[in-house]
């Protein structure tokens, strides 16, 4: 993956500086803008790997930028960062084309993790078919095949497989998986998560999903 460069649009001086320092420490370069009027007409997708977009700007809203970019065909990943935690705001952001939604205050380590996740996701989705050994997935069609034969998965099972797949064999913590299975509401409880993992193992093979005790799960190579 190319070195990451992020476009940050955030009017808070202290937060903007802190985010730039945190990303720099993780090897992520960034350009920081504080007003909507300074934002590009379209993000330069050849150089910008991800956009971090605040919703409340001194001369407009992040919603307006988000809608304009998506309307004009921008496909760069966009993460909304905002103090607005209400469900209608989250729904509006996702409906308008945001890829993720992070409510302030948040740990900078979580932000860096979210950036890497959406960038990986976009890189993977450049291909219509993902392969993992004899397992295939077509994320846009919600199709899974094992040894060329279709596998019937529930929506939750498909989402679980997708989230494990996106991490490329890295361990995904239980709490993260529980939240990703229900991103707009409260995380699913761990007992429900374990049921979904059990059912998915039964359908694709137990050896393909490894448990890392006390941490979470990962796809086996």
C-alpha cells in the first residue's frame, strides 16, 4: 500500500494540531484546512488516501462538502469526525456517502485504526472478487463461495466474514467486531457474537476462524 496522505478539514486549532501530530507519529502525512471554502472542489484521489471531515465548520457544514463530492463522483474514503452523536446525524452522514463516523472525543489510536481500515477496504473493493484460499467473496453482490459452490450466509454472518476479511488475517478485538455488526446502534452482546462466529465456522469451516483468547478473532491463512 502506498504511503498515506490524509486531508483533514477541522476548525478546532488544538484538535487539528493533535491529530496531525498523532498521524505523523504513525507515518501518515496530512494537509490541514480549517474552513469549507478552502476545501478542494474535488479531493485529489491520486494523492489523498482518506479525508477526515468535521461537520461543524465556521463557514458551512461538512454535510455540504460530503454531498457535493459524492454527487460529483469522488470515491476517496471519507471519515466524519464530529461532536454530534445523535443517531439522525450518523444516519445522514452515512446516507450522504461517509465511510465511517467517529464521535469526539476519541482516542487518536482509534482514529488511525479507522483510517487504515477504510483505506484497506477501498483497496480491496477495487476488485469485485476477493479470494482467501478456496474461499471467495463478492462484497457488492453479497455472494460467498467455497470451492466454487455458493454458501448461504445471514446478513450478520456475511458482515462478520467481511470484517474479518478486511483485516487481512490480523486479530480483530471482540468489542470492535460487536460494534461493527451493528454500527449505528449499541454493539451486539458477546454471547450473540459468539453464536454468529459458531454459525459462520459451521458454514465455511471451523479452521478458517481462529480464536485469540482474551482478544478476539482472526481469519486463518
